[in-house]
C-alpha cells in the first residue's frame, strides 16, 4: 500500500518507509557530527528527544531549523534547543534535486544548525557563516547529493562581495578549500572556528584567528586563492590539474566575469586607488588582442595578498594561476586570453600598481624561458613531453624545434644537437 508520503508502508513496523529513512539519516548525521567530528551535541528539549517534523512544504523550501524554547516563570529553559521541519517527499521539479538523497542532505544541513546552536545563538550579521558551514557539512555527510552546486549564484555572480555579505549557501566550497588547502584534509578546522566563535561572537574574527594561530596563514591569502581558483570551474573534468581543490568544481559554474566589461590590455596601465575591503578580494579582468609579455610593478607590499589567473583561449594546458610573490618575472598571454587579478588587503584601503606590456622574444630551444639554451632546457622539454603540459605558447614554440606542432623525441634530438654545436 502506498501511504501519504508516496512510499510503501507495508513493512512490519507499520511506519512509512520514508519516516524510517528520516530516522536513519538523523542518527547518521548525529553520529558523524558528534561522535566522529567531535562537535558538541545538540541541546535537548524538555523531553530529551530531538523533534523532526515531516510535512508538505512549498517548492524550494527544503527545510528549516527553529528554536524550541520553553519559558518557565519568564525564564528560558533549554535556550539552545531546536526542532526541524523537512519536506515529505522532495518531489522532482519542486526542488533542484529530488528524492531520498535530497531529504538526507537537507536533514544533515538542518541538524548541523542544531549543533551550531550549542556554540552560539543565531545572529543576523553572522548568518553567512552558519549557512556556509551547514551547506558544506551537507556535502560532507551526503557527498553524492550535490544540491548545493545550484545555490552558488549569490556570490559567484558577484565575486567582489565581502564574505560576510554573502548568503553563505553560495560559498560552501570555501569550507572545502579550508579543509583541503589550508588544513591538509583535516576537517577539524571547521570545528575550531566554531569553538572560537562561541567566545568571540564574531565569525570573521574567529576565521582570522584560527587561520593565523592554528595554520600559519591568513584570511586574505586563503580568500584570494579560493576566489582565483574558482574562475576555472568547469574547465577540467577531474582533479588532474594544479588548480582545483575539490572535485565538484568540474560541475560548478565559474565565477562571473562580465565579458562586455573586460578591459582591453594593449598598453601599459596604472591602477590607482583600487578600493579593497579586507573581507573581500577585488577581481579585475582584462583581455589581450595580441601575444604579450606582462610584468607587474608595486604588487610587492606587506599589505597585499593575491593571485594572477590566466584563462587561455587556446588550450587548457596554458591556464595558469600565480601567487603574486612567487610568479615569474614575465607572464605570457596569447591573443584573446583573459588575465584576472585577484587581490586582497590586510586592512581595508586602496591599492596602486602597474601592468606593463612588451613584445615577447622567442629563443628557439629556450624551453625554460631563461634566454639561455643549455641542459636545463632538455630537462624541461622532457617534462613537457612526459606530462603533456607546458605553461604557455612561447614555451611550446621555443621547444617545437622541428615545427611540427608537437613536442616529442625529435625535438629533444635537435635540442641536444643545438647545445653540442
């Protein structure tokens, strides 16, 4: 017999199968969060049983976590207790994803809100962190749910936005970045921020504190790196590259660059009084109409962090991301390539810097672009051939000694002959 939830309720316990699945998921979420990740448990209410209600909800209203405060003699009892309401079937067409998996990820998300209440009370100006970490956690607990990839528009359409101005849902990937890039896979970093927030009452201050004191980095570096890497979303099919920090980036839209507003980079330019809030990264995009060698001046400052992204129009092998303090003296762009500067300041203020252009110089055989042809170029050329990758068109052209549009053993033979001669 099919019950009101659209599920077969004929099993012996006389409980609809969907409700059984809800109970199993609630137990799983609690086990992962409390017993495995060592978060504080949810606060109990008066009867000591956590309440989850299942009802028909309107489209795209996945679920909600609400306070369950008991008032006795004008005093709040169990002030951090809560309960959850979720949908009764997550019907296809009414939500971005549908079915049992959507129930599971919703319950994981809302149950983490219950956990969060054990650390602090909800605050309107801290909402972004509550939703960011709950949405991140739903993907950790239900990794094949991937409903969150449909919620990124708020930030991804406006990547200059302050982190604290986002809706939180749209930056769940930052949780993955913190775990995998900052904490080397250690999910404890999220708990550490929550623990600090329980006393600081300021999520941004807690993020800064944990990054600086527990992981020897800073928010401005982490945020600008995170933002820069998301311009390449959807470009690669897997993690076989140096840019992705999480596999779902292949399915997430890239950060928005308004192509109609990109500035043509065909002359030296000076960027003056670029305003940057210390909770954000400023992103400026440029395109080139010819091959250029690019240099930056005045970016070496104690007050700035940032990255340079090259989105190639020719080949994904030419995509590049450079940390501003560890980039080559010249960066090479091909015609119609896009260059993005992603910069952040330790303290809100203004930044000045210069972008200078020159015509690239080709040195046949100079694979490593040091303007000298020697054994080092053989080593680099072998790497290019073995890895089937190279940094830019100039390196490829310098290395393609027999001009057959391939890098292979014949180029190595010619390079050896060139050096011996």
